[in-house]
C-alpha cells in the first residue's frame, strides 16, 4: 500500500500536465489551421467569400477546420488516457 500513493500522485500529475499541454496544443491548432487553409488556397479569400454568403466556401472551411479540431482533440484525449493508465 506504501507504493500506491506515490503512484497515484504521479499518475495524477502526468494527467494534469497532459491536459494542460493538450489544451495549449488545441488552442494552437485552432489558431493555425485557418491560416494554413488560407495559405493552401491563395486565390480564394475565405473570409470575404463567407461574408458575401458563399455557402460552399463556408461549408468547406467549416468542415476542414472542424475536423482538424476534432482530430487534435482525439489525440489529446488518447494522451491523457495513456497518462492515467501509464
């Protein structure tokens, strides 16, 4: 039972650290993914097209950015779960 308490403390510490790093990674992803999409589509101003009401560009941009955020979130959750079980 002596070794159990430090193990729980370490597991909790790694989980909290993983969560903090995960949130930081997610915020960086949310910040950089739209800029990356803009760079890959140099002849289309997505913001202007969305303001004009272009549904196709808004749908494309939303799907790409949304799926990227979900993907980053899945990676972060896997890292946190690995910290709990590790």
